[in-house]
């Protein structure tokens, strides 16, 4: 686990000779073991914020720290899971999950034990010798989750990881992620467009404004654990969902106006 500190982060791009301010003065602290979801209109900079924290994109200003260490590039203390799974088609499932461990130079016996443990965790050990194209979309998502968990990062960063799945598979993956988080208590930052997904998975939901992205609201989600998918029918869950949509709707309208201006 790890603590994340984001202080006065800014990000600007230059596109076609025009300066675009993507993120403006965002400050956020995520404690050890918290699950925080970021929601906001398209183009508000929430994915950019995640990529800066991963170390893939430099910030224009401000600081980001993980356990007190400044983020200056990618590192093993942070693991990133994308919507585009980027599994290696020429590697079997065990080879995909163990790839980062190979890069780290872990001994073969240690790698195999870790791979088996995390494939057990996501219920796919029986498929360790299969290849990605032999699995369903939901199973490939579970492989991607096992791969990022296998090298044991302190912080798990997730950028719309279930966005391309059908509704039934997405709900199953949400349940799977909730179960794994409850067991391991990783520090998680999740970017999602799905308000129900945010409320179901997260302890906190951070609502961002239209571009330039700023923090509009930071809501504590006081729903009991362990959570199961049936909680989405609970009146308290629906109240949270509606409150977040009320905050978000104005920003979605602003973002649409930006697109036509």
C-alpha cells in the first residue's frame, strides 16, 4: 500500500500552435488502502492526471509524490491498467502475467509461484497455457489485472479498464475487483465514465470540472463492506449516484459547449 499526494498539478499542451490547458491546480491526497474514483466529462483531464501520476507524462507544474517520493517517471511502486489491455499475443497467459517479473530479473521458480498465485486469485490458473486470443474479453481483463498485481505495486492506477466490456461482463469484473481490493487493500485510483461503477467500487468519488480539469467535489462513499453487486439497488447507493450526476451534469454541458465553440 502507499499514500499518494497530488499538489497544485497543472498540465498544458500545445496542439497546432494553440496552448491547451488540460488540468488546472489539482490537489488530492489518497491515503494507504483507499479506493478513489475520478469522474468527469470527456476531455476534462482525468486520464491525463492518471498518466502523470504513472510517470508517463510530465506535469507542467506542481508536485506528485508516492510515499513521500517525487514522481519523476514510471516506477515499480505504481501499476497501470488500461482499457486497451496490451497483452502480448505471442505469450501464453502465464507468460503475460510473469512478464514484469522477468524484466525485474526474478528467478524462474519465484516467478512461477507468483504467477500461479495471482492466476488463482482471478480464477484463471487452469488457463495458464492458453493464449490471449483463446480467451473471452472478460477473461483477458482478468489476465491484465493479474499481470499488474503480480509485481505488487503500492498504487494501482486504472484508466477505464472495463469500458469496452458488455454490461454483464463489466458487472462481473466490478465484483471481481471489489473482492480483490477487499482482500489486499491496495491504494487504487480509477478513472471511469460510469457513475454507478464509481459508487460501487470506491471509498471516495472525485468529480472533475470541464476542461481545464479541476476538482469540483470530493465525496466520501459510506456504504458498508463487503460490497456485492446487489448494493446497487440500495436507496443509499441510488442517492449517491444521483448526487454525483447532479454535480456532473453541468460540467458535461460545459464540455459539449467547448466542443462546438
